[in-house]
């Protein structure tokens, strides 16, 4: 099961990287002049930020508190 999960995460990362590259290409090739009030360009920037955050969240270490380790700063309590 862990292998399937890891494969799914790898596929998600790969697809997000493809999406990021596609958005970067579209932003790079966007016709000038670029106006700050250009809704389509601003939408592309927002989508790129969503992809960046999604990639970041896949690589982020998440702490899950437990009774034996209630906070990230405390070590694991032995019994």
C-alpha cells in the first residue's frame, strides 16, 4: 500500500510540474504590454501560485500530535 501511495504522490508531483511549466510558458509568451488590470494574465499568475503551493505542500513535513508526542518540540515519551 505504501508503494501505491508513493507512486500516486510521484505522479501528482510530475503532473504539477508539467502544469507549472505550461503556465510559465504561457506567462512568458503573453503578449505585451502587460497591464495590471488584465484579468486573464492575473488569472494565470494565480493559477501558477496554486500549483506552486500544491507542490510545496506535497513536500512539506506534517506533524501529527499524539499523546506520546503532543508537540513538535517534545521528544517521544518512552514507557
